[in-house]
C-alpha cells in the first residue's frame, strides 16, 4: 500500500510539473511580449493571449502540403512529447522528481534534440523552399550549439562528479560556493547562450518576424496550421520554460522542494514560476535593446559560448 | 566439440564460393546465401559459446598452410567482433537475394561474397601471425572483387577499386611489418608466444610495432588521413557489399588495434594512446564535416563511417590513457564504450547502407539532389533509413545514444583524476565529440529530409517503387535491432564487458548493471533507456488523444486536408524550388570554409544584344576531399614524375640491361663486404 501511495505521489508530481510547464510556456511568451510592448511604448496584448491563440488554433482545420508524408504530421506530436517526457522527470519544483535517479543531463539534452530534429524533418517534408531554408539554418545553428551545450554540462558535472540533474541541483543547495565557482558560472553563461539560440530568441532569430530572408524558426513551421501549429507553439514555449527552469535551478536553487510534502512542493512550484518569470522578463528587456545578428555572424557568438564552456571545464578540472 | 564450429565456418564459406562460381545463374545466389548463413550461424554459435562460458575455442592444424600451419583461438575479445559481423552478414546476404537481379549475380560476385564473409568471420579467430595475415589478405582481395562489380558500367568504380587496392595493400604491408617484427623479437609466431614475450621487448621495438600496426589497421578502419579509399570504395561497392564493408569490415581495423595494442603488447605508455586519440579526433571531425557537406548519399554514409571509427578510436585512446595513469574503473568504462560503439555502428550503418542500396536500385541514382519524396513511394525503406539516421545521430531511444552516453560518462569521470596531458587531450576529445555530434545530426537530417521527404526532384525519383521483400526484410531486421539495442542495451553489455576485460587482461569485472535502468557500478551514473522510451511513447499518445478530442469537439471538417503549400503568392511551385542537399549544407560549408576550401565557379553569359540581360548562369561547386587534393594527388604526381624519368633507363638495348645487372652486382658485393 505504501508503495502504491509512493507511486501515485510520483505520478502526481510528474503531472503537476508537466502541467505547470505546459501552461507556463504560453504564459511566459505572453509575459515577454507584454514587457516588450510596454518598453516600446505600446499597450500590448494581455499576458494570456498566447493561451487564447492556442485554443483558437486547436479549433481550426489541420492542413498539410500535398506531397508530404506522415513525418509532417508526426513532428509536432514528437516535439511536444519530448518536452513532456523530460519535464516530468527533471528537478523543476522538487529535487526528488519521479525517476530522479535516472534523470541524466545528457539524456535530457538528447531527448530535446530529438524534438528539434523531427521538427526540421517535418519542415523538409513540406517540399517548399521555406521549409528547407528554415531546416537548414536551424540545423546549422544546432550543430554549432551542441559543442557549447555538452561541454557546459561536462563542466558542471565534473565538479559534482555526476551528470545526474537532481544531484547537480542538490550540490548547489548544499554547497552554495559551488554555484559561485568559476566553473559553474562560465558553464551557465554558455548554457544561456545555447538556450537563446535553440529557442529562437534574439539575437539569433527574431520570433516576431515573417521576413523571408531572415527567419529561421518561423520558416520551418510556415506550413503548419490548426492543432498542429498550436502544438508547435506550445511545444516550443514549453521548451523555453523547461530550459529556463533548469537554468534558474542550477543558478539560484533556493526555494526548490528538498523534502517530500505538499507544502514544500507548492513552495517549490511557485518559486520556480517566479524565477522563470524573472528570467523571462530579463530576456525580454535584453531583446528590446538587441538587434538580430546576421546568420553568418552567429558562429562567432556560438564559438564564444563554446569557449566559455571549455574554460569552465578546464577550471573545474584545475579546481579539483 | 567446439572445433566443429570453426570447421563449419570455413567449410561453408569455401563451399559457398565454389557453388556460387559453379552453379547456373538461377540458383547460384541462393546457394551462396544459404551457405553464408550456415557459416554465420556457426560463427555466431562459437562466439556465444565463448562469451557465455569461460571456455576458449582453440584449434591447430598443419594441414592447411604449409610451413606455419593454422592456429585458431577464439577468446571473448574476438567473439565480440564476430557477433556484429555475422549479424550484418546475415542481413546483407538475405538482402542480396533481392538485390542480385540488379547486377550482382555474376559468377565472380557470387563466389567472392561467401569468401568475403567467411574471411571476415575468421579474422578474429586467427591466433598466429601467418593465419591472421592470410585471412586478412583474403578479406581484402574478395572485397576488392566486390567493389569491381560495376566496373564495366562505371568508370568511378574502377578508380575506387584502384585506390582501395593500393591503400589496403599499403596498410597490409605495415601490418605485415609490425607482426613480423613482433614475432621475430618474441621468438614465435603464435599469438600466445608473442603475448608471453612481448613485455620483455625494448620500448623502441614495442613503439615501432604499435605505430606500424596503428597505421595499417587505422587505414582499414578509415582513420583520417588514411581514409581516402573509404568514401570511394564504400560508395561504389554494390548495396550488400557496401553494408558489409562499412558495417563489418571496418570493425576489424579496430580489432587489429586492440589486438596489437592491448592483447599482444599488453598496453603501453601514454604517448601511444595520445596518438590513438589524436587519430580519432581527426577522423571524427573530418568525417563528420564531409558527411555534413556531401550530397552523394553513399559517400555521406562512408564519411560518417570515418566519423564513427574516430569516436571508437577516441574511446580506445581514453581507455588506454586512463589505464596508463592508473584508473581501472574509468578505463574499463571507456573500453566498454568503445566496443559498444562498434557493435551499434555495425547495426545502424548496415541498415543505412542497405537502405541506400535500395534507393539506388529503385531510382538508379545516389545523388541526393535528384531524390526526394521517397518516404511515400518506399515506406519501409524510408522508415529503415529514418531509424538508422536517428541512431547515428545519437538520439534516444535508438542504440547510438547508449554508446555515446557511456563514452561521455567515461570521459566525465576520468577527467578529474588525470595528469595534464591526459586532461588536455580528453578535453579536446569531448569538444570533438560534441562538434561531431552536431554535424552528424545536420548530415543525417539532410540525408533523410532531402532524400526521402518533400517532393521528388527527378523523374526517376517520381517513378520509384518499393524494392523486393527480401531487401526490405534484410534492412528492416537491422533497423529493428537498432531500436531493441537502444531499449535494452543489457542484451549485449555483459558480453561486451567480458570482452573488454579480456582485452585489458583483467579479471572480468562488471561495469554496468540493471535491465531497466543502466547503472554504472562504482560511479554515479544512471540511464533508463526503456523508461525514457516508454515516457516518450505515452506522452506522444496523450498528445494525439488531446489533438483528436479538441478536433472532434470543435468542428466537422475533415481532420487533414492536403493542399498546395504556400508559395509567396505564386501558384506554380515546382520541385526544383525546394532546397537541395547542396543548399542545405551550404551554411555549414560556409562556416567551415577554411577547412574544406570548396572550389566555386560562377559563369554568367550575357545576351549579345544587351549586357543588361543574362542568358545563362552556370554555378559549379565541388568539395572533394581536401586531404586527397593536397597530400595524395601531389604524391601520386611525384611518383608518376619519377616513373617517367625512370623510363629513360629502358631503351630496349639488351647490352645496357646487362650493364645494369653488372653494376648492381658490384654494388651489392661492395655493400656486403
């Protein structure tokens, strides 16, 4: 019986975490747009506007290009499924998530990569120039992001002696000095660069443009409509919230539930949402003052991220 | 009793070769395939026996090879190499049943194929220098015959075979030199003699032997810069042969390095393993870069083989480095990772090459820029390729991910405990690993997306049909194995650990445990591949249900409606407007411009009447192998120049030749005295 109760608690934790990320994602988009509008002197749409958009999209008809195959329809589903799967087992609101023992940072990153790859395949399946353009550009950026990301994880994992995500968060809670160590700071700054690039934010990609020559992510999803487009918006925003959630929990872990208990978990959840909201507002403010970079200047930015991560790894080894 | 296995492997192979050469065209492929299967099954039986018990199969006879005799021993290390070879061989030969009608049913091919498989299977059995070299040479020659299959129709196949013949024999010469040197100093040509004496040799001899072996075996594994033959030969070989070469033969290059470096010489100083790591880093980066920018389907796969062999070499090098600096746990993890990467690579690269062969059969081309839309026309082949591509891109839940994860864990836990040199090289290895990972993903999104998705870019691709059922089953079996090994890596891990222990000459110690979640023993690292996959699948199911409910509740239109894609207001959209493989890889080509240095050529011809109107634009770009262009071509040109000079020595005059003989004799006499 006790085991059953434990199991049900774990399921509940997973469901709540996924739900928080799924609703928080569109809300974060709305919040960031609101901040941006206000700073630009506009009133802007209400914060829950993306949620309304998604609801509207789910009521619309799905269409697919004539020559596309099943991959086109599968891509949005896989995209959302990857984020749901990792959000359920990651230390977002609590340091003891379900299956926390096997929630490995590398595994999480590669599962998320699966989502991006399938989306890029779906874009190529449209058989249009835009799909290919977006797919090619996002894969180029992804290929250059991956070194920075993996080495950043390695830098954090070396000092914690494990790449287990909950353990990485717990190390920060138990020894705050670890967070202030150069290794983790360098690694997290590199991680931030990767988050901005992977989720198509400025200065890598402008999420509010539909200009053919510059768009990356929007070009990929141009052919999607109805529920598929809704899923993509939800999936992408969930991914942003999830990655920011990991970032803030690795940077300022305080508030996250360390012990079992409903109260601790609720505090952890609110702390997470508050921290992610602050991070989102900061990114939005940053975006107002930033212009999009040229595509072929991006390797410099991402190489910078990679060098930061490598420095982090080297200092982590030296510090031991 | 177990000797029966060995005899069966050899006998079935030889019988297959004879029948394949002798029978009429209607039955020769069937007979050859049946006997190859017998050979594979026997080898598999031997390998499983060795791996499941501590029994070692040995056999020695002087009846076959004169002077030296044949010595056969199968230990766990050899057995772990036999298993993927026999699995890939079974799948590829079954596939061959359907492929044979497309130009692979000649006497020479039907006779070479069983011999090729058998010699590959027997190389890990060899336990003396002579046996090893004979089998190695047989493997090289039979595969050369297979590469030459299409030579009457394609000039490229002939040139590829030339490159292959020269490189493989240069490699064989290096191996011969290494092994002969070793046996001369060790005073015996069986591997057990060498093993017993190798530790007492001088470090100069050991170092020379290792470097020579690394060069020879590295060229077989396609390690950069000895890889130039690989993208040519693997691309030109017909479907099943290319799967065998890329999925099975390259492994034996890795086997040779482990055999000489770890078993015969019993490990070595740090600089050996640094050399291996550097070779691995170069191969991985170079292979991934060329795979990402190549637009020939099979050439892309071949470069990716170089890339994967590079990863295996990195893991081997890391294992040696950790071992040399006294960290047996991480050394064991890295060795297990190397062998797991090898097994996984065989499975997914076999599937990919078989699928590429099916595409070539169905469309007559390998040029990605002329393909497209095949997922609808060849659904099974398309799915096989997609699964293989996701595996090679190390994405869960497929098998490539497990090996990569294990390697990352080995590097992560080994890094903090090592000396400066090791730290520098391992950091470089991790950076390489990460960059090649990203490039590989781009390469395989391109191969799958351009080749199989979207609209067909040529009439041939439009008219493509799914291939014969045997071809689909052969390729599909390997793709299914990709998923199975990705979900339950414990199916092979215990065997691999036993082999790794035998290679490192330590008592079998377990590195990993757990069927559902994979635990690294003694370290904090856990991965639950099957739970991860179950989570993904159930999440996808929930999403699909939500999408359907939302739709059903809201309207009565058809769920999915095929329409013309949006063309910026244009009504007409042609397949030529799509991105091609060349355009897909262009951003990466531009980023790595300094490394690849592609040649670009733009011709604009104007109308005679007015220079403001353009008549034609011709744009040519080629990114042929930069190492071939800058090292091999000048070298070949130099050799040719000396050859031309040497011709003047020969003018047909017998008196002059006699004078040469006399002068040479005098020189020899002077030198001897």
